[in-house]
């Protein structure tokens, strides 16, 4: 391939990505403009919080427990070298609240709820349900997409909190019950070292941002997909890939902004 | 089955008019020079072979696709000059039975029929229940109100879609293949219901179908489309007596005649052939 062809291919690729970015931004604008549905018809959003949150709860809780177990073990082996094993509670809590809680929850959310949202919207499109709403003078963005968007944003911080809470319990089980670290030291170090605003609130902000990103990508992929089995399947895959990469990228940016002093 | 509508018929007036309209997708013209008019209280059957542009006609009339040429008016308003709010106001006066039902799979039978009422009216729960059950009874599915869509057959789902299309008593109803997948009894009931709605409510009904006996039974006017044009129109009796070879072949279902079985060449197909290096 000649240099000109390579340049043309790079140009075409960039142009295509910019078009998608523009469509995504416009789509976000349309969703935001219709977020009033939360107050006009709160039941629609609550149904989605229940659907998205409830069905992701088991995988989030189980994952949080195992991540907590591993943090307890790895943290103990490292801290033990310096005789600081009593700081295990602090290490587990900070790791979960600042980083692992929001990030791992968002990654699991993209795989569990994100794919479900993409497939649902894609299949609604394939089954002419979206067209039927439009013909019935019902705005599908307001009726179908906005409640799901809000549901994802509300559910994500709650799920991240559950993840962190179960993870801390996992760290306590390993550190205190199995290894035998002093329970008082485990909890008091955590209580002293974790700041509500610097740590917990920053984690909450992260999970809200991840909720917006993952839910937006999931809905956009479903909305834009070809209304065929293959189209829905490809869109579902793109949701997981794009959602996960965006979460990791955003996490780096947010961490740099929040904890860089 | 009960009589669903008790309102008197409204005076006749034109609700939909195609004036020399051309329709298509991208650079492919599906149908051109189409002129037809539909009045309130009238049942019109639009017939033609598969791919002749019947559903395209309905999509244009409901504002899903733009017209490529000519003028299309619904309720006296030109469809290509409407703002979104105006289009939504027009659509509220229409009802559509989709070819594949397009029912909402996350809702049960009752909620599917109640959907337009919940979205566009401020009726109480009791009034909604009364209206929905009334319309479900009209299609013989009152006792299926509680069922999930996965629990109803294809024919039942089409009857649910029919109930949803008429629940708001629209002034213009499009039925896209209303008889497809129905057993003979349901087909007869559906046909009589369409006629009954137009007679009692005064709504205009556009039945898109290739089912000759049922549509000829209820239609005031029949339009036959094919080969990208309006081929014939008239009352069912006049078309039955027509000596036009196209009309005769279509009504009799004869294999030989002017009705082309082959899909026509399109610019897209010719481009595809050129890319493949084969003769179109």
C-alpha cells in the first residue's frame, strides 16, 4: 500500500470516528433534553432502576466479595513485610472506594446491563416497536431511552456502593477471621484513614460519570444498530468493548484530576 | 363479539390524498405518479403483489418516509411541510396496524392495547380498563387480557395489534396485511370489524392487502398497484368485471400474464453487477 493510500485510510478512519462522535454527542443532547421524564413520569425511571440494578446485583455482590478476598490476601502479604498488617482495613477500603468499586462495577455493568440495554433497543427496532411508537406520536427517546439512561445513572453509584461494601466484608473475612488481624485495628484504621469527601465522594462522582458513559454507549449502539440479528449482535459486542475502554480511559483522567493535589 | 363503537358516522370529507406522488428509498423509486383520495367513512383496499409498494405508501402517509415527488396531504395538510409537533398532532388522528404487529414485547396484552391511551389521554384507570376490554372483546380476546405476548399465538397477536390500532378511535386507520396469519373465522371477524368501524365511527380505513375475497367484501374502492404504478382502481364489482389483463391476472391469481414475477433491475443491482464484473 502506498503512502497516499495509507494517508487516505487514516483520513477516512478519522472522519468516520468523528462522525460517530458527533452522532453520540447529538444523541446525548437529545437524551438530556428529555430527562424531564424523571419528574413527569417517575415510575418509568424507577422501573429501569429496578430492572438494571436488581439484575446486576448478584454479579456485582459476588464479584465484590471475591475482589475483597483477594485484596485481603494480597494486602496482608505486602503489609506484613513492613509490619503494617493492621493497616489492611485502610488499604482494602481505599482501594475499593477510590478505584476498584467504581471501575470494576462499571466494567461488570457494561457486560451485564449494557449488553442487555443494547440488545433490547436493537430488537425493539428490528420488531418495528420503535417505528410503531413514532407512528403513535410517542417519542421513543423520551418514552424508552431517557428512562433507561436515568436508570443506569442512578443504579451505577448504588451498585458501586454495594460492591465496595461487600468487598470490605470480604477483606474483613480474610484479614480478621482467617488470618487473625485485630478487628479493632482493622476497623479503626479504616475509620481514621477514609475521608468522606476526598475518597467516598470522589468514588461516587466516578461511578456517576461511568454510569453516564456506559449507559450512553449501550443505548447509542442499540439505537444505531442495523435491525438484524447480526446487527444487534455486533452492537452488543461494541457496547462491551467501547464501554470498557471508555471506563478505563475516564478512570485515568478522573483519578489524575481528583487525587493529583 | 360486541359492537365496539357507538358514535354516529361523521360527514364525508377527504382525509388522505396522493397527488401524482412518487415514493422510494434512496435512488430506488418504488412507485410513481400515484394519485388517489380517501374520504371519511370509506374503506379503501390497496392491493398488489409483494414488493409493489403497498407498505411504502403507508409509510409515506404516516410520515415515516418523505415523498420524492408530487404532493401528499393528510387531513388537508401537506406532509412534506410539517414540523415535528404538527406531524405528531396528525399522527394522533391516525391508527396503524403494522404488518408484523409491532407489539411491545415487555408489556402484556392489556398494556399493549392500553399503551396509546396511557400516552395520549388522561383517562382514569377504570376508564382505560373499560375501553381496553371493550376493544379486546371486539377482536375476541377479552379473556386474553392478562396474557404475556409470549403466551399468545401469531394470529392472536395480530388481533391484539388490531385492537391497539383502533383503541383511540382514530379518523384514519391503516391496516397493513390485517388478514395475514388469521384463521378463516378471525379473518371474517377482522374484515367485518374494519367495515363496522368505518360505518359507525366515520373513520377512513386503508386496508393494505393481497387477500382478494376479504378485501373485496368490505372495500368501497380498490386500488391495484404494480410495476411501479397505479394499475387500476374502482369498486370491487367494476374490477371483477374488468377485462384488463393485469387486473384479471391479479384477481384470478393466474401464473401467466403481465404481472411480473421477477424483481425489477435497480441502479443498486447494476452497481453491484459492475463491481462483481458480471452483466446486469
